[in-house]
C-alpha cells in the first residue's frame, strides 16, 4: 500500500508543477485567443485538454491520464500533419509521462482493491 501512495505522488507532484508552469506561461504571455490562427487555436485547445487532465488527475487518475494522453496525441498528430514534423522538448515530454503515471497509479489502485476483495 505504501508503494501505491508513492506512485500516486510521483504522478501528482510533477503534474501539479507542469500545470502551474503552463498557467504561468498563459498568464505571463497575456494569452489573447482572439489573435490566434485556426491551427494555433486547435493546438491551444489540445493544450487545454492536457492541462485539465493534469488537474483532474488529482481526483480521478484514470480520467486525468486519458485526457493528458489524448490531448498530447492530438497535439502531436496536428503538428505532424500540418508541419511534417513534431516538436521535441524534454519539458513537453513530461505531459505523457504524467498521463502514464496517472494511469499506472489508477490501475495499481484498482488492482489492489480487487485483489483485497477476492481474498
């Protein structure tokens, strides 16, 4: 059970820091969505889905993880289709890591509950 708690916080702490980083950029850059192109608006909506997933993962790890990974996949697919390449940055790679950790944590918790009820 202690390992599960450690795994939960290994998912939650980086996710919280990443959500704060995204919020800091959005506020610091004074994000004006009215001047974005259609592609930028689409990418921003995928970023928003990832951001919501990072926050929601604190309460519902499975839903948070799915939102983060779906938003990340959509962002990358859009970039690949429109530019022919995908951006790579170690910071941006933290999104799927957090999403996967949320899902792993949820799965381990789910598994431990079913194992406990079976015995």
